[in-house]
C-alpha cells in the first residue's frame, strides 16, 4: 500500500467527523426546541386530548432515541475507521522495512558471489566469503519464516503445535554451541555464552521453540553495538518467578529499549521509538510478536527489561515445567 493510498483514507475520516458534528448539533437543537417550547407542546397535547385526538408523544421520544442511536453508530464507525487507518500505516511501514530487510542480504550475497568469481582468491578467503553468504541466507530464511508463521497464526487452522518433552539445558547447550560456531566464523570477536540452570524438562514444539530462540538471538546479534568490540550475547536458564516454571533469558549489550516501549515491541508491527534508539535499531515489528505468540501457545509468558537506549536488553521467557521426563537430546541445532 502506497503513502498516497494511506493519505486518501483521511478523506472519509474528515467526512465522519463532519457527519458526527452535524448529528450532535441536530440533537442539541432538537432538545433545545423541546425545552424552550415545552409549555406550548404541553398545551397542544392537552388541547388535542380535549378534542378527543391523540397527541403522539411517542414520535418525539422516538426522534430523540434515533438521534442518540445515530451518534452511537457513527462513533463505532469512526473508531473502526481510525483503527483501519492505523493498521494501513503499520502495514505500509512493515512492507517498507521488510523490503529493506530482504534487499540488504540479497545485495550482500550478490557482492560476495561476484567476488568469488574473481581469479586468484586464496582458499581461506573463499571460505570466508562462503560463510558470509550462508549467514545472509540464514537471515533471509529467518525473515521469511516469520512471515510464514504470521500467515499460519492468521490462517483458518491457526497455530498448530506438536509438543514433546525436552531437556531445556541440553537442548540450549547444543543450540548455542552451533550458533556460536557460526558467529565466530563471520565475526571473530563474537561472544555468545550459555549458562545452564536447574535441570528442567519442558513440553515444547521444538521447531517452534527454535524459532523463538532464533528470533531473540537474531535481534541481539543484529542490534549489537559495533563499538563494543563485537557481538556479546548471553543465554541463561534460571528458576521461574512462579512455582512450576523455568526461565530462559537472552541478554545483550546493544541498542536497548526505552521504558515506555517495552510492551509495544511485543505487539504486531510494534517497534521502539526510532528517535530514542536510532534508525539502525528498527526491525520489521514481527519477530518479538511471534516470540510472544509462540511462547503463549506453550502456556508461558515473555517480557523484556532494559536500562534504557544504548544499554542493552534482556528478554525473559518462562515456560511451565513438564512432569514427563525428556528423552536423550538429539542434535537439532541450526546449521
């Protein structure tokens, strides 16, 4: 949807406001006339009764009721119209951001592929460029997976899950080890650490849970502070705030989030204030919404804390502990 199309919906909004003002003005005039001429209307009613005719008070009451009903309906229509305008604006912003998110790795892949065609490249240089290409391909896969998951949530069948008992510490240990290896190949200064917590078995759909952790780590890596000397991310397992739950925290030292935006970033197309965090820290607004949707589908909850812009963010999710023991962990880490 173009900006021209978005601006065009302001016309109906203005017409709605004018219609509402006119109806309210008519209602006020109607009641003023009734109040001013009440004595005359009462006299007419008595005169009609003396001559055996009926005076239809019902019509006056019905007219007032119709005015009030019209105002209520116009108010509901206006609220829906404003909601549609905001949804259109968010969708346009998402499309622009998502297009940029796709174009950036595609341009990078093209550049590296063209470089690989040059003669005389050393084997270690070729390996380096291939790792960078694979990293950009993984970024594309993550973005497309988020869009596909959104379509699944909004689809007629909704989100389908296949939970199974999982040893949380063992699964995350394997996952972080694989991600750490990939990060070190593309960024030699990357620091991705994992701290195991109390033993816990959780009942999760492993593919969906991996998407949750993928999104959290991708955000932490993407928004890391360049001047900090490389990516620094911690994954920590801890006891949950409620009985029978276990927590997973993903901590980074990147862009940070203003306090007033900590709830908004989990909304669909919700993003932090660019004036506080900078344009570099603006994503599509889908990743954390999908994280919350998937975590809540497993009976958990998720929230974020941050000391402020430029001071990092901690995303904490809590999942109920399963009474079913987890089988031996299988190698399910990402490529």
